[in-house]
C-alpha cells in the first residue's frame, strides 16, 4: 500500500510538480511546517535562558515537529484509502513532499542564466538554491554551487522522502519532510540555534543516512548508462572522499556526481562572510561551466528514472506477493 502510494507520488510530481497557482492560493505543506517550526522557535528558544534549557526545549520541539505531521499523514492516508479514488488522492498528497521537477527547473535556470546573461545573472539564479555568498563566486563557482545543490537535494528532496514514504506512508514522508525543513531553519551551529537546534540537526543526520548512500548508488548506476560519465570514477570518488565531507551525508551524492563528471566539488566556500574550508570531493576540474550543469542534470534525470523504476518493481512485487 505505501509503496503504491509512493510510486503514484513520484509519477504525479514528475509530471506536474506543485503548481504555482496552488502555492499562491493555499501555500505549500513545507510552508505550513515552517510556520509551526517558527512558532516553536519563537516560543521556546529563549535567549535569556541557559544552554541546558534551550537544548531541552529543542528536544521537546523535535517531538512536536515529528509527531504532528506524522499523525496528520497517518490519519489522512487511512481516511483517503477508504474512498473510491483514495490511492490517487493519497499519491497526490504524497507528491507534495517531493521536489523532482522544481529541483530540475531551479538548477536549469542557473545554466540558462550563465549562458544567456552572464555571471551576474548566474549569481542571482544560484542564490535561490544555495546559502553561500553569491557575490564571492566566479562563473566556475556558480556552476559548482549549482551542481553541489543538485546532488545534495537529489538525496534530501527526492530519495529521502521517497524512502520514508515507501517505509511509512504519508506519516513517514511527512515526518521526514518536517525534520528536514526544521534542520534548514533551526539546525545551524549559530549562537541562537546551536543549543535549541542540536536535536533536530542530529536527527536530520540520522534520517538522511540511508538516502544519501542510496543517492550515490543511483548516480553511479546512472553514470554506467551515460555516454559522458564514468561509473568507475564515481564509485572510486565516493569510496575515497565522501567520508571527509563536513556533512555526514552530503558528501556521498556530491562525491558520486563529482567523480562521474570528472569535477572537483565542495572545498572552500563562504557563508555569511565566513569561510568554510571543506574537503574536496573529486580530483577533477574546478573550472566548471554551464555545460557541466547540463551534464549533471542529464545524470540526475537518469538517476531519478532509475529510482522510479525501482519503486515500480517493488510495487509490482508487493502486489504479487500480497
């Protein structure tokens, strides 16, 4: 049942995404989760209280962040499946937790901007998908940032929610999305969120662990059927470099993409004026361009199709055995 809903969600999101007119009318589930997280942050992350207090309330906040969306997802799926077209409706709801189409479009816009309008437009386009300072990036830095974002968000925005949807239905998918959204909002090592966001940052690392490894594998398999990519080099780069990334998860898809395309990603980056000297993923070119973004997008599309095919096969197997 969960796997079938997941397959429908993947197909629906790939076909139509989440239309802008719906976002304008009622918002998006991630926005609704964001409102709850922001309320918890304002209510319980008290700067006048001790670090121990803020860390404790952070754990309490995580409990709410996980249980509220999970309970709503559980009730919604079990209610919908009683209706005549319940599977289709549940799949449509599940599709809002995925980002196949929007991720592709946002990254493609960076390549378009670099090619048509130059560095300034490329910086503006990439600033919508990365947190680093865009004005510090040259054209190659813009291209690398776009490819790194594509790689990491393939894991966080597609493979991970697919994994948790298949495992736990709408409850699992909604809980994962809330955790990941909370990590992006309060899971930072800053004076304000270092203590309060500690629990959600650690939980996000845990729930993304299986998907990050699976994402790397999907990219490697996609490289094996791509003319201008190397699966062998991708595998070798993951094995050698991924563990040294400052993130316990982001290094795996980034290393796979870097190796497959013969690039060197990550390394020194600047966030809010602060230089972060991360490990380099891959030993290829640093001089990336719009053509490399398009090569990464082609690899991403193949990896995503492989993921959909795997879920379809799993759904068929479950149907036969059930």
